[in-house]
C-alpha cells in the first residue's frame, strides 16, 4: 500500500493554502447554517462524480 497524504498534496501542489478560503465563513455562520439545513435533505449536483462523492462523504 502506498502512503500518500492527499490533503498535504492538495495543499502543497494545487491550492498553496493550508485552509479553505471558505473556512472563516463556515465558522462564522455555522449556527445559522445548521438552523437552516439540519434535518433537511439536499441535492448535491455532481455528487456521483469523483469530487462530489468525496465532498458528500467528508461532509456527511
């Protein structure tokens, strides 16, 4: 098995950032977002693709 840190790879070679540009907003508005979406269903467009399915897994 190959020991590969995908998060480190993305950070160092793709985005050049240690954190998401949206992190501050997600933290600031977390309570409001949870109040709006908790207990509800949502459609993730592209959720069956490689990137979308990983997003759904990471978030869910």
